[in-house]
């Protein structure tokens, strides 16, 4: 059930172009369930990964498990979604960084303001 701030106010389903550390580009393809749980894929120049997470209100929390160069690493990312843009912070074994994302295609439907 939806607890305090539980129900998602935004729908992150679709394709997002993500910018990491202001220089690295990545693509996120997400699907969001009615309860706010997220799943999807992550791809960038050096590898790809699986995304799992959740949306509560306009806040998103994602774990991105990336395989790159024969190594696997987990990036924990949190942020705020505003329509077709999102931004936030992430922690990874390579250090902490900020990220921004812009939805380039996808539903964006199903969640009314």
C-alpha cells in the first residue's frame, strides 16, 4: 500500500538520455509499475546494466548494476523528477557525482497531475 508520500506523482516510463558528471552520456530505458517500482536497462560507451528502483512522489531512487570492462559495479542514484527532466546525485565505487536526464521518448501517461 501507499504510505506517507507513497504514491508516485510522476511516471518515469520511457527512454531517458542521461548525463553523468557533465560529460558521460548514457541511455536509460525505464518501465514503471503502478506501485512506483522501476525496472529497465542502462547503456553507455563502456558497457550496460540493469536498473531497479522506485518512485515515491516526485523522488526517484535507482540502483544501476553495470557491467563494464569485465567488472561489475553498482551505482546508487537518487533524484527528483520534473516532467520530462530529472536530476540528482549518485554514489559509485568510482566516487560520487551528479547527474541529469531528459526524456526523449516514451509514454509519460498514466499519472495525472
